[in-house]
């Protein structure tokens, strides 16, 4: 049984979304929007499902500087589902996991940092998609079927001790902290029971110049020398489910471009991709807790015989178009990759306001703005963008003046275990944008 993740709708032309900038000034006070999100996952019956858990917020009241500790008790629609005692990963702000002061039980997980230290910084929690605080390993019964819901208990205090059993402890200064759990909302996730093997070895594939996604829809976890990619490929996409790539699994193949979807590949896995292509694309997490881009660059610097062009798969254009009081900015997906559920273009008018637009569609041509098609460019003179799919945002009603813009493209993709993760472009800074 093959399953594919949600992909974009694709169209040829569009009218760019418009928002007004009128009413320049500071934003009104907003609720913190503190939220715990349990991600979606999948597994076979009788195996382990890894469920990612995220903490996010829109703002922080009271100048609390970082998340110092948390404790969450989980619920399951299947009472026989239990948390593993050994396979859980509890993350900290530097991307490591399982600090010395951590613990898991059959139903709950806990981690704490010392006074003045943190589990997650405000910047990471405020980033789009928030911060992944844990990958909780749930042991699935052999007779499980269908969909299992994993939630967060609404029980705040232990009935016997009276002590809090659910905490999001934020620290203002060392020794001064507050449990903000009661201010948080939470969203349940699901574990879908599949018939297919999950996390297995990618099957061999002999390419003949075509674009190809490793696993061809199956949720494979590794690429080994026993099941090689051979021949030639156009764009070879290695999905986020793949966490390990043995160099010899790719040594007999070549590709015009390779797309690495996993944001946290090790140096060896990155090196295997580097050696078979002149162009390599990576993605980076909006919260900064990724390693793939750094490991690619480290491998090229120290170990590679080749030096491909290495690009972020998401790009923000460094130019803006002004038409009267309207300012248009662009973002684009550089490789041939539609495995996202949405994209967001965000533009900050520095010192003024920030506007954003989220859509589930991308395009090859934005009419009157730009195109990725050389054919359209030759026929109409539209600006040619060196990417594959476009999106854009037009802000109307911009008062006369000269502005500095910061543009970022965000996209929502499925992570290793099936939960959504937000990846982003580098920020494009555009100076001296003049509106008459």
C-alpha cells in the first residue's frame, strides 16, 4: 500500500494576494497563543510509533525568557498503548536530547534544565511551527488497527499529592519561574496503523534520466549498499523519512539535482548525496534546529572531491516591484518539489509592520509579475526566476516613503515521523524601496 503526502495545487496564472498596510504603527497586544501540538505519525501494529511534540506561542507575557522545564501526561484512545522506557528523545535548545534531568513513564514525559539554563529559547518557540520538544516513542499493540488518537491530559494537579503533573515552566531570571500550562491550549495527534513496513530499506532503482523520489511513496528509513540506486536521474528526491544513507547506496548513480528533505541528516548521509550531483538542495527549519545544511558544507570543505552548487530549496526574491502604492514581493521553490501542504510569504516593512499570506497553491507564472518558464519569458517578457514554482504577496495602500523590506518564504512539510515541520528560506533584505 502506497501513500503520498499532500501536494500543492498547481496553476499557470494568478492574481497576487493583496493586503493593506494602512494604519502604520505598533501592533495591538495579542494573547500569548501558547500551544502544545501533538504531531501525526504512523506505524505497523506491534511496532513503535514516534510522535513529535511541539510547543509554540505568538508572544510571551511577563518577559519570561525561556522554557526551563516541562512535564506532559499523554492520553491514548487505545488504552494498551504505552510510552517506551528507552526510545524517547527529549530535545533541548541546542538540538541535543535526553538531558541528565529527564524521565519518562508509561504515560508521561519530563525534562528540566538547571536554573538559568533552558530547554527552549523564546526565539525557537516563537518561530513558525514552534519548537519540537520531544519525539515520544509509543509501543503499539500487535492487534491495533485503524487510527489511534494521542492527546494531552487536562488534569492539572495530582489527585493525591496536589502537585502539578502538567507543566510548562518558563523562567524570567534564574530562580524566578512560572508554570504557564494553564494558559496553553493543545491539539491532539494521531497514529495511523499501516499494513506496509515503516522505516525499512529503500528498494533498488535503476534510473534512466527520470525524476524520482526514493521509496516511490513507501515510508523508507534508510538507503543501504544492498539496495542501490543505479543509472541516471533528473531530480532525485530523498524524503524526510530517510535518516541514514550509506555512501555505496548512491555510488553507482548520478543525478542532475538531489533534494534532501530531512533537515537533520548526519555528515555521512550528506556526503553520499554530495558526490553524485552538480546541484544539491537542502531545507532548513524555521526554528534553527537543523543540521543538514551545516553537514553538507562541512563535508564539502573537508572530505569531498566534488563541490556542487548547494542551495536552500526555498528562496525569497531580493527584488520588489512597486506599482503606485502597491508593493509586490516573491518567494519560490527552487527544485521540482511539490511535497508541501502550504507556503507562506512574509514581508517585514522594517520598523513599521509585517504582513504575510499563506496559500495551498503555487504557480509557474504570476501574471504581470514573474515566471519560471523560459517559454513565457520569451513570449511576454515576464521577469524570469531561476526556480520551479512561484508564490507572491502584494501589499496595497503603502504610504509614500522609502522602506527596507525583509522577505521570507515558509513552507509546511512532513518531518521524519509524519508530523508537520516548518522550513524557511534565508531572509532576503531589500533596501531603498521607494513608494511615491
